[in-house]
C-alpha cells in the first residue's frame, strides 16, 4: 500500500526494496478531518507526514489571525507530498 506512494516521491527514489519495505513497516496511518490542525508553525517536529490521499492547506502564523491567503498565494499539499 505505502510502497506505491513512496515510489512516486523523489526523496525515496534511490532506496532499495529492502530499505523501503522496512520504512513502510514502521509507518502509521492517521486520518485528519477538514479543519484539523496537524502541526503548528514553530513546533519541534517529531514526526514525518506524507499525504497519502487528500489535500492539506499550509497556514502560517498570520493566517490564523484571519488573514488567509487567496489564489496563487495559497499553499496546498497533495497526495505524495510532505
């Protein structure tokens, strides 16, 4: 399941099947709903998130204060991105 996602990500392209398999075995699936917050800007990251399905909108500090970006300034991450 995850191996197909990883094969599309250039960051993992050079890994052999054994290493890729070990990484896939260590993964955990998390499901987030619209408007869920995954991590805040400035938090120390202890996890690595890869979007397997769906879209994630990236908001910066000033976005939370009601100054949402419009159009080309929006940052959207799609399946296979991290």
